[in-house]
């Protein structure tokens, strides 16, 4: 609203800016257009006693962040006149709102927070917890209501004890509502818990005028950090190409330029790939010697540890002391394992909360000019329990590690193949019970007298309903009362979309319903697009190699695999229409099965050629291009 203000005008809120030098005929609409996309709360014109504009205007804004963005508009033009924008500092004392007399637990929202319905956020704030409780205790009592996506359990830095509160986030918001209904006021380890819907941080909107706007690289870094806990880009034995070149040069007392010499007879890409293979083999051998279970790394969909972090993409010659200095700032460390060459490490924390804090802050952060790649280690990564404090660093060996795995490594590979096969069977069974995304509707403004049967009958008119629930809460007498909202899940997403169009605003028991797709149901987790390496038994000397870079040649593939034995044939099927380019996969046939097995065990873990990871599997005895094409068609159809 526009308010006229006399010469004694001053700021009426703590977030007010003053415009000076505006044209006499300026209007409220022009002022609002000048501050877009900001939305002023009020605009007050400074006028003289004769009613003429004095050339300055007061604009009330919502927050301090809006004030900072408004100040960036100084020296811009309105109606051909340069306008000055500056902060109003003469805010009267009576305009500052006094803090309300709330209870200590009634924390006020900050500018970067917003309230969201518990039925959509699925996040609970749990207070009055015993100081002797642990994250495992909390997970045990809350997980019975549904799968939990995250538990934030703050602990004291010195005592390592609970601070008395925690945050619990459920994968499905309905489970959070149920937990809130049943657990609020329950006694837990001698203390009565108090549950509240948690506030959430607002999503930051990138804007060209925002003070915190940044370059594309910084935005991408922030996005990578946000997705760092997702397993879609994890590669357990990843070794950076630059680190490979440094490690090889250091190991063989050669210069890095000599390692990457493109004028030599052999291919640089093959040379680096073989160097990476050797480093990975050494890392695997080192982990076996230090009580690490390699079987756990083969379980792609297995549970992940909350205290052990895999640290990758380290520069060559990184020391244990450097890692302790970086990670030790965030909490107490257990074991720190660092193989020779220092390109991949395992860091163990004693407290899950401190490990989570370190992971969040250090993922993709700069370490010696390279970003750190972090991954949660699989459960059971250590055979023995964590000692109170231990660091291990292997000394440089005089003889270089061979490419043929020893008996322990070979046994681990066989065991991992069996485990991976079992995991695939479990996943196929789980897929049948999974809900299809986009099938669940969130229904608001229900009459408190509306029952689930009435709601189901209404929504069944447009499609088959799988389930229908109305969220309820106990009153003081213990009676379950409706909370005014619920969820309707259809068997098909098409039915949900149809209901969204037809039943929006329909009347049920005198209340017009508000219907929308449940946000948590359609908010997808980041899924991996990488195909799993097929586990087969060796029946032939022929290896099927997938994900071959298109710039790779038959000569380079032959050079890479001939390191492990004499080859019979190397074949890269070409695309049709005579383009001359191969199709991204090939067949490598050895003279003996022993040489083929040697190459497979060495290259199947993490070997990259031109930046792409080679995926190996045993080829069928009579594997042909036509058979492979049929197999691919069957997989997708």
C-alpha cells in the first residue's frame, strides 16, 4: 500500500530503504517494477505540506536479505533520473518487536527457514532426550513406524554425549505423522519425549541480483556437495588419472612428462590404464593385509557404515598425518589406512555424528588443489572392531606388486561374485513390492467427520485405489481424531492424474477438497545410470568388454590386454551405414583360460581408458553380435 508521509518520515520497520532523486511524477507501480523480483511490504512517499513530492521515498521490505539486494540497485534509473538507494538507520525503538514470552523449546523461525506440513516434510524434531541415549537407540524406536532416511543426532564436542534433542526424517511422510501421533509424550529411558514438526531450510533461488550469486563452477560444486551422500556416482576403487601418473613417475623414478610421453611407440591411454590397474591391485592387497573385508565392497546395494569413510582422488604421496589433520578437526578418529602411494584411504570415526559432519563439510572440498571424493564404506568393512586410536601406513616395498592376485584376493573375488548374485535376486523380489512414483495424492481440507471409507468411495470413481488413509491424532481422552488431511494411493499414475483434474475442489461432507500429488512420493532419489557388472562363471577364454571409448582403437585394446598373455583375436563390432566407428563394446579372446582369468581379475575392478571405466564379463562360447542384440532387446522390453 502507498502511504503519504510528511517531512518527519522515518523507517517504520528494521528493514527499510530510502530512495532519493526520484522523478516528481513517480508512481507506486514504477517503484515496484524498479525493485522486481523483490516484493515491498509498503511504499511511503515523502511529501511537503503543500502535497508535493519531496523527491524521496521509503520502502519497507520483508527481511535483511531483501535490504541487501535492494541496495544493489543504487545508481540505476527511474524515468531518466539516477536514483540513490541507501539504508534507513533512524528506526524508532518502538518499531522493534519484543521477543515473545515463549517456552525455551518454542524456537523462533529464522529468515532462512519455513514451516512445512508434517504430512509433506516427514521431518520430526525430538526433544527432552536422555543425555545417555545414542543414535542407535533412537533409530530402534522410530524405525518401527517406517524406513528412516536420516537421523541428525547432535552430540557434545567434549563429552561425546547427546545434547538432548534430535531430528528424524522419514522416507514416507505418512510414517512421520504416525510416529508423531503415537510417540509424542511417551517415556523413553526415564524421560518424556516431546515431538514437534520440524522447520526446514528454504531452497535458495539463484538470481542474478542476489548477493550470493556465483559462477557456474561454484554452483556445480554446491550441487555436487548436496548429492555427495548419494551412491549414484560412487566408485569404490576410483583412482584419478593425474594421481596415477604421479604415482607411476614416483615409483619408477621417472618424470611425469616421460610417463605421459605421446611420442613413444605405445599408447599413453593404455600406459595410464595399466598403471591404474597396478595401483588398484596394490590397494586391494594392502586392504586385505590390514583386516579389511573386500567382500563388503562387492555389495553395491548393501547397507553403509555410519563411521567409516572412503577417501579418494588423493594426490600421490599423501601422508597419514595430513589426513589426520584434515579429518581430525571434525571429531575423534579411529583407524586411518593409507596404502603406499597415497591415492586412496579409509578414515574411521568413533562417533557417527562427527563422521556425518566431516563427510558433509569435506566432500568435494579442495585438498592440495584437487577435490576430495568421499564415499560411505560398506557395513562390515573391518573384520575387527575399532581400537581407540590407530593409524597405519604401509612402507614402500622394494619389489613392485604383481598384476596376478594372490590366493586371498582370488578367494575374495569368488566370494564377491556369489554375494553380488544373491543381491540381484533380492533386488528382483523387492521390485515387485515397490510403489510406482506419482501414484499417491495428498488430500487437504477434509471434514473431521469424513471417514476413510467415504474418501475411498469418492476417489474410486476415477480409478482403482490401492490404499486410502486419513491421518489421525489422539486427544487427551485417547480418542483418535482426524487431522484434516490424508493420502490416497492409486495403482496407476494415470488414475492419480485423472483424479487430480476431476476431483480438485470437489465437495465431500460439505468441505471442498484440495488435491495434489504427494511431493515426497514424486521427489526421486538420485539413481545410478551405471549398469552393474554381470557376474558369470568362466566357461571360455573370451571376454566381453563394454563401455569402450569410441576414440579407442583395436590396436590400443590389443595393447592393453596383451600385457596379461597372448591373444587369439580382438574384435570391435562397427556401426552400420559404413561410418567406420565401433559400437562401444568388443570381444577379446586369449589363447588360454588362465591368461584370460588373469586379465579379468586385474582389469574388472576399476580400469579406465580415456576416462571411461571398462566393464568386463565372460562371453558365451558362441557369443555373436546378433545374439547380443537380442539379449539387449530382451533386457529393455
